[in-house]
């Protein structure tokens, strides 16, 4: 059995057995991870992979798995103890201004800037619902690059906002086409391989001295600065997913 919509998955969920397959991004927001684990245990194949689907929906999961590609001193803060250790680290390296990222908010809405990590601690102490979150040093001078990779299609554009440190185009930023260097493309491919992403929208932070870091990665994202339109890109992504199925199961 091959299912391609969340409606079909809900209808046939308890009938699935080892060897069956679900093709697509799993919905069911509050049950997603439970269902992914359940389907894996039952031997049901999921395309794209469960790993990339979990990473796609959680910034803290991205920081945990893809941390080696992110800014140094990036931490996943799950509890007060984690934050206390981070404070010691930041003070040791004289890191003042920091950024926090709420776990499941997109478009820059969950990004907060703090003048000092102690301000994060004070806020989190009275707001336990803040956990978990990502904590990073604030990077003042960099170029924000959105990279879209799907099959043979690869393009990139920079995003800049002179009035907001959040460079997202939805936050008022403007885009300019960016020529992706071979090292930048290899960097993106490496991240995709680690996260098992068959295609991706990747946000990079590029420093003037050549430093390159992952900000975020997603299976789908905005295309305001891209040359390809949504329908064309979705068609490429759909073909990629179908090609991930064993030959006898392809349409």
C-alpha cells in the first residue's frame, strides 16, 4: 500500500504493515513524532525520511543534530541547568549579545535578541514555557543567504533588511541574486546528507572572512527571492520523492 496524503494516512493508519509506504510530509502537528516512531517500529517506510521531517519542524532538533555546521557556542536549552552552563561559557568567551530561537516559529517571528545572556536567564526563570529553545551568539556583520536545492535545480539569493536584524523577506527584507560558490554548495550538500534531506531550503550566514554557518534548513520555505515558482518547484520535489521509491512501486 502506498499513501500520498494525510487524509489517506488517517483513514488507513491502523491497516498499514511492514513494507507499506507513506509519501509526503506528515501532518498531525501534535502527534507527528509519535506517529513517525510508531510507523518506523511497524516497518512502514516514510518518504521523505523521518529524520528530515523531525528536523524540518523543530529548530532545537536542528541545533542538536546539525550543530557542528552552526555558529560556535550554539546551544539547545532544555532546562535551567543547560542555560546556566551556557552562561558560564558565554562569559568565559566574553560573548554579550545573544539570540534565542523559539522551537516551532518560522518567518523570523520566534527570533529574539538580548543584550546579555543574563537577560535570557531572568526571563526564562519566570516563563518556563520558554523551554526548549536555541541559544546563539548574536552575529552582527554577515550576509544572509537563502539556498534552494531540489534535484538539478539550485539557486541562491541574499536577504538584507537595514531596519531589522531579522533578514527574512516576510519581515521587510529585500533580496538580491547570489552566485553560490562551490564550497558553499558542498557545505549545503553536506548538511542535507547529514539530515537526510532529499531537497531543501537552507539559510546560510556568511562572514567577510569566509566563515560559513548554517542558520536553518527546511523542506519547504519562502520563494519571494527565487526565480522558480512554487508549482515548478513542487513538481521537481514530487518527482524526487517518487524516485526514492523502489522501482516496482513507482507509478
